[in-house]
């Protein structure tokens, strides 16, 4: 596909969401529409700060949404439910009904559903065709596939989980891939050589939105002040789809692995204590996270720090996902390939090599922004296959 850039215009970019009718995806789509229309500010979006000025990121107005989902609740109705729960501003769904409806028309059936007899290869082919068709019909310069579906249980063996089927489909469709969940995705051993051979950039996994974000700041603080952490315990109370999914101990284990890894990496050892996740349906899309930290100070004096984090996961995640879409799109356009380790700032379990401290991750992101600015000054536009595009 050859993409031409005309003065005053930008090529359109596809955002293909796995779990496209869920709370997070709905908030992403609604938030992008609200900001594009000038109804709300871009609070929480790092790519809208001066750090990324001149980096050549695609404008929010250029994003076109679609995706896969096994649910059938239309996006406008889902947005109304989120507004009723305080996740979206009151009145926003009615103001952006046309944008929600347009995105909902682009959501294809996901899978596998119970009783689905299709082989994994057939499912991958079907999903890849859906993505390619989306790109073709909208004449998109490129598209990014983002997994925002509910967390899967940890799997073993050679079988591909649904998240890995979708990740393989993204590769087959020639699209960069972002895994915002703890699910396996591209981490399946059989997909590693395919990802390496694809020449595509990818990022993940497990978005860092709340409790772990705080841990990635506090862990380095204790280390830098030479304070010995003896125990670090945590509890998460949440409802909604994530709460229901994480009620499965295997799914909770996948989620907690990233939380605990951040502590081990930033403290240099794994402290005593565990993190628990409890499903409280009455909380809906809101969650509360508690941490109880016991540490030794001067002369071995035992001390304690307790933190409470209360927030809406969808509203915390949405600006990060829009950031990642723009950054991964720009990386693809610039011809970057492989794991985007400089985007570890956004993840609990980042791909590639990189630090776990938020401060160090932010410095890496700053370097990435500078790299994109340098590329913007020297490159020619690239099409969806990574080749230089025609310019008129």
C-alpha cells in the first residue's frame, strides 16, 4: 500500500482493540472522541505534553477504531452504563453517539466461543482477515492491535490461548501489537520467532495504572535511602469485568506476578508478604488498593508505611493506551522493529531489557521522544509495510 501525504492532511491510523466492547476500550474510544471534539482536556496523556512536541505522533483526530469482542452490547449502550457509574462524564455518551456507533460497526466477532470447533490456524486466519479488511475499507496508513481484554488464566503447554491467537493474527496482518494485559499474547514461545521475523514493533505487557505504579516509585525510594524493607503486603478490591475475571486464582496469579516482580527488581530482593485480589461486584469499575510496608530504619528501628489508592481503572488506563497507540504507530512509521523497551514506563512487565524504577523508565521514555524527534527531522514517510511512501 502506498500512502501519500498532502499539505495540511494526515494519514488515518487504525486502532484495533481486542475486547473492544469492554470498559477500558469504551473509555478509550469515548475519550478520544471527546478530546477530538474539544469537549475535554487530554489529562493523563504523556504524549500531549511538551516532551513529545515535534515527534511526529499521529493526531488523535486521525485515529479510527475497530476490534474484536465476544460480547454483543453496543458501544453507545456500554458508554451510557459507564456514565451512570461515574466512569464517563455525565452527558458525554449522547454528545459522541455518532463516533461510538461508527466504532461499534467495526467490531467483529471474537473467539473462540464455547463449542467453537475451528482450529487455531483457522481462527488466526479469520482474525487477520478482519484486521486487513478494516485497514483496506478505511484506506488506513497502518493499524495497531491492542489487547485490552480481560486477564486470562496462566497457561502451560503448547496450545495457544485466545490472547496469543489474536497476537498471531496481528503479526499476520502486518500490524504492530501492544499487550496492555497480563495475558500471554506474544509471550508464547511459539510466537517469539514469528515476532522476530515480522519486522514489526511491539510493546507490553500489563499496563501499570495504580498500585504497581506507586510501587515502582516507592521501591526505589527505600533502596536509595538504604532502608531495609522487611515485608510488603497488598490487597485489591475491584468489581466489573476485571473483578470477575480475576476471581479465578490462575488469572489473579498472572496479574500478581507483575506486581511482585516490580518489588523484586526495585528492592533487589523479594520481601515477605503477598498481594490479594478480591472481587467486589458492587464496586463496578472502581477499585481500592492497599499496601502495608514494614521496614527497618536507623539502629534497626521498625517502621511502617501504609498507602491507599482509590480510582477508576478504565479512566487510568485509557490515556496510557492512546499514548501507546500513538508511540507504536510512530515507531512503525519510522521503521523501528522488535520490542519497544523504552516504553517500559507504561507496563508492569515490559518487553525487552529495561529498568523497573519509574524514574529510570521516564528517562528512557524521554530518550525515546528525542529519538523520534531526530527521525522526524531526517526521514521520509513510510507506508504500512515500512517502505518509503510516495510524496506529492
